[in-house]
């Protein structure tokens, strides 16, 4: 599973990345697509089980499952987080 979040640009923000990841994951239980969207960038993609999900596809899935009652006990064991910065604009001079 690959998530691309629009929050951290500094490696010191890895704690915030983990927090956002865990909070976003909870939206799969509550089916709160608006909260899920608030955690994601405009170009968000989820790659899972050889399928590529964009936000539109996830919104359809969230709506379809909104009446399901889900009980989950998620556990995440992050071994490594790498934050890469990219320039927002490139100089032409």
C-alpha cells in the first residue's frame, strides 16, 4: 500500500506523517470521505493488490460501504520513513 500525503517536507516531521496515516486509516471504518480527502493531496493515489485507486474511485467505494459496520484493530510497525523534498518551482536562469 502506498500513500502520498501532502503534509511533511522535512524528515523531522516523520511523527506527523505517522499520525496522519493512522488518522486517515480510521476513515475506512467511519466511511468519512471528506475527512479522508482532507488528509490527502490532490494527486493522491493508492496502489493496493495491483489496483490503482484515485480519490474518485475511493469515494465510490466509501459510499458503497457506508452502511457496513466494521470493527478493526489496526497495528502499524513503521520500519523506515523517507521524506524527499522536491522543488516546487524550478529556476530558469
